[in-house]
C-alpha cells in the first residue's frame, strides 16, 4: 500500500472493554485496529458493510482505532471477526484504488501544466522576434 493510503487490519479484541448493553442480551465487542482510520476509510468501510447482504446486520461504530460491534449471544464471534476482516480488506482495496486514481490525475495535471508553461515560453520567445 502507498504511504497516503495505509492498510488497516483488525489486530485484536480489547477483552477488558467487552460489556453487555444495558437492558438487552446484546454484547458490545471492541475490535482493535492496526491504526486509526481517516474519515475516508471509515466512510468506505461503512459503504462496504452496507453492501454485504450475507452478513447479519449489526450496529457498528468506529471510535479512534476501535470498531465496536453489537452482537448477540447466539452469534459466532469468529464469523463476526472474519466478516469484519473481509470488509476491512475490501475497504483497503477501495482506498488504494482511489489513491492510484488521484495520483494519476495529479501526474496528468503536472504534465498539462508543463505543456502550458512550455507553450507560454514559446509565445514569449516568439514575441521577441515580432517586428512592429
């Protein structure tokens, strides 16, 4: 991955922060990420998560470098982790693709600016040879 688009992975669960949601049979599980994602990554992650028709829909939120997920007692924690890992990997691919697109646009712009500068210089040089 490029420097501007860092790969983010689920690295652990914060066991001390696991808690039961008040008045429900829902557990809040904090999955620790390898680093704090930026807003673009978060948006893409939630877009990927929303598109997943197979996964059981869960409330998720990202705070700092943690994704908190609400699950029930009957959910398979390993399956939840696998889904989150897959969604993070898909998000990383989207971010890298966007970065490469932006890089290409930046390079194309630099080439255009150079061509414009060359044309401007040529016109200025040609204007020196005009006879009035």
